[in-house]
C-alpha cells in the first residue's frame, strides 16, 4: 500500500466545505504539497487596487503550484509603488490518496490547527514572499487577507499581532511558539499595511479592518479602506 498525501487550502468556501473523514496531523513520511492560493481572491484584490488608481501587475506564474514571490506589483504614473501579497483565510484540508492493489481510496482530512495558528501561518508565508522580491523594503509592502473561514475574525488578527512573547522556552511547543512569535515580529517590521477583507456578493472586497505598521501611510489607509476608529489599528513596527 502506498500513501500519497496532497495538502490543499480548500476550506470554508461559500458553497460549503468538503466532506471530512477525520481530523489528523500530517503523517510522517507522507508527501505533502500545498496548493496555490485562491485565484478568485487574487482577482478581487487586483480589482480593489485598480479601482483606487493603481496599475496592477501579476507577479505569480499561474503554472506554479507554489510561489515564493508576492502576488501583485502596484504602480502609479508608470513607476513601481508597492508590493502586495493576497492570502485566503480558510480551513486547511488534505486529500489523501491510498493506493490499494485493486483500487485507489481518496478521502479528505482536516488540519487540527487552531484559527490563530492558521492565520499566523498565512502571515509568516506572506512576509517571506514579500521579502523575496523586496528584500531591502525599498517599496511599501501590503498584505490583503480575504476571509472565508467562519471561525476567523479581524479581532483575532489583532490579537495575533499584540500577543506577548511566550514566557516558557523549554519544550518543543514552547520553541515552536517562540519561533512563530519571532516570525510575526519580522512581519511587523517588513509589512506596512495589512487589510482584512470579506468577499462581497457584487464581486468586490469588503474591507472590515486594517492594521497599519507605517504611520506615514495613515491617510492612504483611511482613504483606500474607508475606515476610522477601532477598525483601523495603528501599531508600531517591531523593534
């Protein structure tokens, strides 16, 4: 019997989540490949920026299942202005293919990660992709999170950015928590603007919240997001 495990981010879509056989972690020794982001959400984000006066260039190769580059390059007056990475926030599922002698068994399993871990993982990946094309942070870096997860919320995103470092440093989980905390701090240093959005029924993004790490962009954030008060959270970049 051969086991081939392919991971995909195919969760809580508007037409429902796929059937779940069981909640389980990734099996040791299994082949895992994470599929690309949701192309529809990348199109929604591109449309969002174009409506606000930016020219948008797609940087990803659609033939690649996994990209190390950010999704979009935003330009104004013919000059590159900012990079943007789009992440779909949704439940993580795997398709498991088990090859028997006479047939192939296919089932879907769900990750047991918490919503905080899922969003944190998306932030870490987004930060790394932006760094790949903008290593010196010479242009602003934007992240757009499109929420398709019923458990996720803008309030949870805010807590992730303001959670203090773990006090305990012993044990595997403590080391893992510390590594994720350091990655989130790196995100805060390298990302200028993080938008939390919901997909609207009219084919547009509905911006629910904004976390701003670059105070120089506050007026821009207020203009493009149309947000004030508690829905626009200014945070200092990490030291």
